[in-house]
C-alpha cells in the first residue's frame, strides 16, 4: 500500500509584541539563517516536499523574503486567535488533502530533521490519528504537561496554568510538534471552542477531542531539550543563538573537522568545510563559504561571506597591530 502524502503546516502569524521589532520575528537570523528558514529546511530534510506557512502580522515581509520558495503555500490568519484558529485558517488550502499533516511552530528553529522523521514514521507505524513528539525536561516551566494513564497511553495535554500540583510535577512536556491524519483533525476543528482566559482556539484541544472520540493518539519522547526552545523575546533569541552554534560545530567535528576551541569559534550554518581542516581559536566563518580539506584557518581569523579556500590553504592570524609593536630602540 502506498504511503499517504505528507505536508507541513508552519504557524508563523504571531505579532510577538515582546520582541519589540519593526521586522518580523521569524526573519531574525540565527547563525546566518532566519528563524523560519531553520524550520523550513528541517521539514525539507525530513522528506516533506510541500510546506504551508500561516502568516499574519508583518506578513508582507515574510512572504517577500521567501518569494522564490516554490514549495511554500501561504495562508493568512487574520485576526490571530490561537493555534487552533491558525489551522482553521488553512482549511481551504487543505481542501483536497487526505494525508498526514505535520504541524510546527515557526518560532522554534532547533527542530531536527531526525525528530520529524521519527514523528512521521511513528505516526504511520501506529496508524494513529495524532502523534506528538514530547520531551523530558528537568524544569518543565510553562510547557503543557503530557498526561498518561497507568498503561502509558496518552490521555491528553494539560496547560501549565491549569495543572494540579500532581500534574505540574510531570516532566514530560509538549513542545508542539504534531502529526495529524488531516481528515480526522478537520472533523474535530468545529468543536474547538475559545472558552478560556485568552479567548483563543487551542490546537491542544483538538488532541483531547480526538482522544475522547476514540481515536488513537501516540506521544513519543524523542525531542532533545534544545528542540523545545521557542523564541518570543530578545532574551530567547540570545539563548537560542548560544545553542545553535553547538549543533553546527558538532556536525563539522563529526565530519572530520578539528575545532580547537569550540567556545570561541563561530561558524554559520551553510558553511562547507572539508575533512582534516583545522579551525583555530577565536575564528569566525560566515556563510555562504566553502573551505577545502586539509586547510588551516586561524587562530584569530575572520572569513567573510562568500570565502572559498582550496584544499591545503592556510589563513594565518592577522599581523600584530602597530600599537603593540615595540618602538624603535625599545627592548623587545
């Protein structure tokens, strides 16, 4: 039997007033790449060929930035009334779709393709109506808690503000990575209400409705803590900018690159580096750049965007500034 098609639905409509910016939050860069691009590229790397992006606030900026993306369909959510409402706004774009819908947040850039592949594979293997990727956190903070029965079956998601003391102690959380069988989700969308403090329609309510309707729901604790990081403020942006480089450097080291001091090295996403190249301390490499094999870069090197180094090239540290050099006749 042929597998059902899969599409992504990326929610990127929020205003994010805490960000205090004239530019859309999802266009701010992390390691040389906009926040939204991290999510789109993770979907593509996971094998999802069609992306639907829900926009609202500052939508012209976002659509202009991705005007050359042939796999993106745009949906406008106006006004913005919650995650469930965002999915409702996409119903027309999904009118003839009968496959699996991966729903992600556009401001959570550290989702890995491997995690999305696990989500889709588990959803299909279990023949579930909805599958969630969850995470186990030492500090669950404001995340919704995953509630299971004695047999480990998913019973629902409880928002942190609504949790009892017992539920608040649960460390398994919902970072908002879903895969729905779209016809099943579409059927329960009219039953989601906005009877809550914010007056919004929440996608988590759809999960509860599917479960209570007898549909199979699965939750898989497969997300790393870093994948739970969403960006709603400048402080969040700074925190993610500290986490993303670690992933980039680890990938280069796994591919055979020596990075002598990861703590002082910055390499943008999209930089290519050949095996057996050594990157010295206090080095910055901007994307797009291509560094060959067996090179030596740094220490104290800065390679601007567009740099190309052939195999075996060396980039030496800069000359000492004149003000540090000894005066004529001064003892060295």
